[in-house]
């Protein structure tokens, strides 16, 4: 009933917009569309048997405990739903949320690691928005896993391997492997991570392939290192490396 | 009923084409009319998360994809922002807040807090440094080299030494600060919970006597590694957790640093 009322109101607004004397600006359009958006639906999500992280339209919205549901109330319609559990692969679904109703879903998560499927298509990736920031990705599933970034012109990227010791290859749009330059010893010694610099000179889609025998890895795809206030002389590197930062072998 | 069937057909069609094997099914349990009371856009969590939520229930997420630990909540408090602790650490002084973590680490932190609450409902757990808003490479002493080695990826969380006699006091073994209040049994309990949640690495000071606890001593075996005079490493029987006991006086003497990564 309520959704019908909102739909009628929305239709009326659309009619008024259509008869209006001028082309509406985007902001006005957004304001006028709001009543339509209030035709709400809800997703109630269970995960079985493990707790899981839930992403809707690519945005993290919360965790669902295995025994309780995470309720997301949102405009009705189609949503991209991603469910992820630590140490396992992601489940990606598309779901139609009915207007004015609560749709209760249960994702069944297997605990069998060997059944994890690696993504069949490259995973889009982009650099962090700040020199200190970076995209952090990781997986404990089978390798290889491919990430890709499309660039317009020559840029430099840095791969920071936080955990794990996989084989890393970056390929240009023609599939040619690009040289990965190890960063100065001082930088590595200061952080306990491996830093590799690569130049993406050609416009187009470049691919980072994480391969090797498998095992977990976490890496960052970065657009630079922070400016050093002093020197990058390796002799300044912190000599004492905290052992917990060592990558697992 | 029509809505149920429509949704079911939609999900079945698309799920079959797009899911990985490990998520074979997205089972539809039902569809019901949305109560008027729920007709607001937002997220209702099954339990209060430890991270900051916006007014509508969505998590606050940084540009780097990190979640911010709340100042306090059921069973925990942010140690670096509390009372005598405020501004006491170099990281927090420099960054304003150093309580941002990766989604998986923050989810595990929530589960650790939950377990702790179940065992010690009257003692809140102090959570200290994690990472800055964007993670990265803090240089606290200004020498051009990044510090705080393990707190760059939002995956390492410091848990303060819990105290029964004077809750939320800062105890720092090796510096003389409230050492008399240190409760080895309570600390061993915390570490047991971290292991149960499959923390990947744990780092603390050897003087805290963690392996004097019989259960932990039985579970951790010394690793055959070169002794660098700084740390001894131990591997847990679960094959996942590694423990580092630092020998310099006072180093990590007020907390245990847990790398929260379930990994394999």
C-alpha cells in the first residue's frame, strides 16, 4: 500500500517535471527523485555456518553473525551483493529487493578451503588516493590471481608485499612483462615489507599477476612512497626489525 | 507470494551464473511486508560492532577502506584516548588518532571483545594502537624512516594489559608503572582468546611471563631460529599462531600486539 502511494507521488512529480518550462538541473532532478527512492525494501542476511562481511554495491555495510541476520534497509531494486569471510573467497550475487518487503537470504559458506575458486576475471584495482594510502588486497586462495588497472599515460606504481611471498608479474597492454625494480634496502629494512617499483608507460590496461605455489598474501598497490624528510640512505634504516613484521615463508 | 517467487527466480538465475563454488547457494528464507518501523534507510547490526557507525548504521570507512575503532563500547575502550593514556603514545600524538583497521582485523577484534566480555563481564578490554586513517608510513621521530613497523596495514591491534584490581589503569612492566597490579592469569586469558580467534602473530615482552601459564606453555613450542638477542619465537600447536617474546626491558611491556589475519 505504502509503496503504491509513493509510486503515485513519484509519477505525479515526474509529470510535473515533464511539463515544466525549463530543463531541470541534475540537483533538482535528484531532489525530485527522492520520493521514489522511499519505496524501500530490506535485505536480511544470514551466513551459515561462519560469520561474514557483507558488501552492497561495493560498499562495506557490516558483518553478519552466523546465527543472526544483518538487516539492510534500502531503496528497492537490484543490488550487487558480496559476501566475504576471512580466509575464504568471495561470493558475488545480484539480488532484486522487492519494494516494501523484507527479503531474507541465507548464504551458505563452506569451510572447505580447497573448494575456493579464484576469480575468473581480473579484479579491478587502483592506487590509493594519497601518498600514504594504498589499495590493500589479499587472498588465501589458489593462485594465480590477476588484478588490473587502466591508465591514461605514464605513471609509476609500487607494489608493497605486506604478507606472503608469491611470484609477482606486471604486464603491459600487449602482455609484455615489465621490469620490477626492488626499492632501496633501507626502505625494505625500515618496514619489513618488500617494495617493488614498476613504470606503466603505455596507456591501457596493465595487469598484476600474483602467482606461485599458493598460500596467503596481502599486498598494497600504491602510487608512491611518502616524501622522506631526511635521506633515503640505507644506513639510516631502523636496524632493529620487529619480528612480527616478517613475512611468512 | 508473487514477490517471493519473482525474487527467487531472479536470485537463482543470477547466482547460478556468478557465484564461486564455495558459495553454492544463496537460499531465500522468505519475504515479508516491511513493517512501518523499519521504513528508514540504514543498517541494523546483529550485535554492536566495535567500529564507528554513521547515524544510519553504515560503518564509517576511510579512503583506504579502513574502519575506525569506537572510543568505547560494550566490553572495550580505546586505550590511547582514555584518561591518563590520552596522548601518551607517540603515534596518537602525531596522528590524532591511530585507531583505524582493515575490515577483517576489525571484525576479528569484535569477536575477541565478545569472547572477553563473556569471560570477564566486569573488566573492559583496552585496545590501543592500530593504524592511521590511511595506513601507511608514519615517521614519528622525524628521521625520515618510517616507524611503528607493524601498524601500517590496519591489521595489527595492540591490546593493553588487563587489570582486575584497578580496571583501565596503565600497567607497564619493565618501567615501574603500576607493575604491582599486573595480573599474569588475566593476561594469559587474553592471549588464549587471541589464539582461539587465530591471531597470526603475537608480540609481547618476555618479562610478562606468558609461558609460565601451564596451558600456554604446553601449546607453544620454541622455534629453532637464530637467537638475535632481541626476541624468541614460538609456534602454537594450531600451526597458525606465532608468538614473539621480546627481551629488551619494557619493550611491549604494556601490551600484546596481535596481527589479526586468519589467512589460510
